[in-house]
C-alpha cells in the first residue's frame, strides 16, 4: 500500500511539473478564429435582370481575397434551397485557392428565394452563443421572400424570419449584414434583420456597386488595421509584414502601377514570390509580403474607397462602435496600441503618439476630436461621443501618428432619428439587484398619453415573455433580475404612439442585450445570481430561493460526510509512515508550483518589457 500511494503521489507531482513547464512555454492549443463569416448569395432567376454581367463573381472574389487567414468562412448559393458553394474552413491560402474559381458557379437559374432556409442551412452548427466569437452572416438578395406558389406560404416564411430567426441570431450573437440588389427587394425585412441583430444594411443601386458594398460588409465583419493613403502615397514601417492595396478603377482607366521606396515599378505583370496581383473588372488588389519600409506611391486615379490594409503585430485596438445609435445617445470610443495583443503602456512610447479623430457626415461636413489619455487605464485614449450626432450616416476616422509609423481605422454608424429611446441602469437599493430599462419619449414630439410599449423578453433557453410597460408617474420602466452566469437576455420593443399633431408613428427602439459583459459594467460588484429570469411576484421568488438554499445545504452536508469518510479510510489503510510521505510530496508540490509561478511571472514581465523595447528600437 505504501508503494502504491507513493507512486500515485509522484505521478501527480510529475504531471504538475510538466504542466508548469508547458505553462511557461508557448501555447500548444490552436487559437479560435478571429471571425466567422458566412456568405449567402441569391441565385434566383431575377438576378439575370438585376446582375446581367454577373458582377456578383468579382464582388465575392474581393471578399474572399480580403479575408485574413485566421478567420473562418463559408459560402452558400440559395434559391428554392441552399447549396454549399465553399465548405466552412479557415481562410488560408489553400482555402482561397479553392474558393476563388468556384465563384464562377454563381448563376441565375433558381426558381424561388427562400431566405429562411438559407439562413437555417448556413447557421446550422451555431448551437449556442460564444462571447469570444465574432459571427457575421452576409445575405445578398434582389427579391422578396418567395418559397412556394401556394398562397400564404411565402408570407408565413417571412413572419418566421421576423419572429423566430432574428431572435435566434440575437441569442447566438450573429450580426446579419444584408445587401439589397434591387428596388424590388424586401427592403423593410432586410433593414429589420440588420437593425435588430446589430448588423449593417446596404442597397446597391446597380451591380457595379457590389464590390464597394461587399468591401463595407467585409469591414463590418472583419475590421482590419490600415495606413493612411494621402495623395496616392502611403508609408510602410518596419513592423508591417504584409499589406493589401485595394484600388478601384473605371473601365477606361490606365493600368495601375506601384512604386517602391527604392523607386522600382510594380505592375500586374511583375513576377515575384512576395507580390500577388489580382485584377478584376472594377478593381485591383495588390498584396505584398515582407514589404520594404518607407514611402510607397500608387499610380492610379484617386478614389475615396482606395485603401491600404496591413498585417502587423503593432495594432490599433479600437472599441467597436454600435452600427445603430439614437440621436442624443452617448457612447465612448476607446483606443490603444497593442504589441502581439498586449496594450503598450510605456510612457516614453505613449508620449510620441498623436491621436486624432475625424467625424464626417453624409454631406462631408467634418468635426475633429482630440482624444485624451485615460487616467484609469494605462495606454488608453478615450472620447465620449453622441451629442453632436445628427440623423444619418456618420463616419469616424481614427488616426494614430507615432512619428515613425501610422495607423488608421474607420467606422461608420447610422444615427436613427427617434423620438423614443431606451436606457439601461442598475438598481441595488432593494433586497435583490435589478436591471432597470427606462423608455424615454421626446415630449416635444410625442403625445405621451398615446405611448404604448410592449417588451418581448427572451433568454438563452428559448423562454419568452411579453410584458406591457405601464407608466408610473409618467415614467415607463421595466425591472429585471440579472441573468445567471451562462445566460443572456434579449429585450425587443414594440412601440406605438402619436405625435403632438396626431400622426401615428411606430418608433424603432434598438434591442437591448443583457449579458455578463454588460452586467460587469452595470454592477461594480457582482450581483447575487437568482434562478428567476423574468419579473415575478415577490412570494414566488422567496420560495424558489429558499428551496434552492435548502437543496444546496443538504448537498453540502452530503459532500462533507463523504469527504470525512474518504479521509478516515485513507488514514486507516495507509498508516502513519505513508501519510507522512504523501504530506511531504504535497508540500514539495506546492513549493514547486509557488516558486515556478514566481519565476514564470518574472520571465513573462521581462519578455513583455523586452518586446516593447525591441518594438520601439525597430520603429525608431
């Protein structure tokens, strides 16, 4: 028995030492994809009229070529059903090499337009939400939901998209990015799909616009760093391992050329292992690996959509702005520079940076913001936005100048002119904490006596509940218990009202998601987690809590009894000598873990500091 116990303890000790050695080395597990992008292309018969030159092909090729290799993607064609064009996989060079020629299989021979079946097919493997996943579904169509010649079946399918599929996408954390390639498309449905999922909607007036529209969809699904392109010139610094230059061109434009810092000319016929040149109708995409540092020059017509996207360890990390905001709604932009995912906090590095934010509206009117250093978070720059936003599309272009390098990111939001908004707050004044959602009408526009608010609440288990929000002292508020650790609540609103002039309106209120990320901001200290998800009578809540507490108490007693029995058996069977050996090994194990953890931490800190120093030396 002594030998057996000693062997088992030594095995545990050896395993812990092996784990410790691996923890101080490189991670062996594969990283999750940076983004998961699914693309649905309509191939119904009406496409022959709306896309006669089949420009969906080069548009899809552009999207495929832009995908970073650490992202995951899949492509489906849909009409009366959904057919897989390119299986889901990591967007590596080999995946792209297979996907690009398959784009030519896009056709217009389909009989129907079954958007519901297409969404179901493309998202079949998404079973539950993943807070670490960036999920996007891009839907391109030119028509209405059309699933059958039987009266009522198409409308029933459309209603299921609204009542079931959008809610499911909300729960799964999927953004629906929708593209309408025709004025005959169901614009109301496509806009609703995008708005309620936090996605993006675009209407292409012609097939010639598809490439630019797909670029916008790509940037929403997979944001990438870029460097400024001014006067057809851009600067590449020593930390950039690859850049992709996208140049849009007219049919009569002269061939695009590129001049290196050493004044060498690159064009479509240039042969090099480091240069990949993709020429399609409407654009050129030039990818250069291990590029020379210095100033590059583009020989081509200027275009506002031309851009230089980069691959680098020195990234500009910017908080993602919501795609839709309401006039007057406040939100914060947070920016920092990271080296291999770690925020650079060194004061001498931060002091070199100039951080500028430019806001542009649809009429190209601009406003400049100077971001300030966040006193609470080292290495971060912040700016509160919202009060200056007028209805329509607003573009925010953030530029960081580090003297020897530059970074740029652009985000666009839609500001919704809405006389009714919803605000979220926390209330810890009572016995149980509550999430409070307050509906606020603009009394200068809305006749508050006519305001009716119905909230539809759903949790991750698929349970739903509708509540009519009644005003109390002219305040419309909804009180909810915080969801449990692995749950999230989705609150959608159905609002009707009349203006002061008597016009009936249906204001759009953005859906609210209450998950653990939002709870951590609402409650500085973690609120008590309760089993009830929806508002209910106090008596019912108390009974449930009491029952759960009693069950837990009984289980704890059983566990304590079992642990005491196991300890007694071990002492009885092992004997005093064996117990001392085991105790000694356990003490030794704790010492190894403690010392190893201390030196591992010191090694990590030194490695981080060395990386920052090397980065600054490289850039200077």
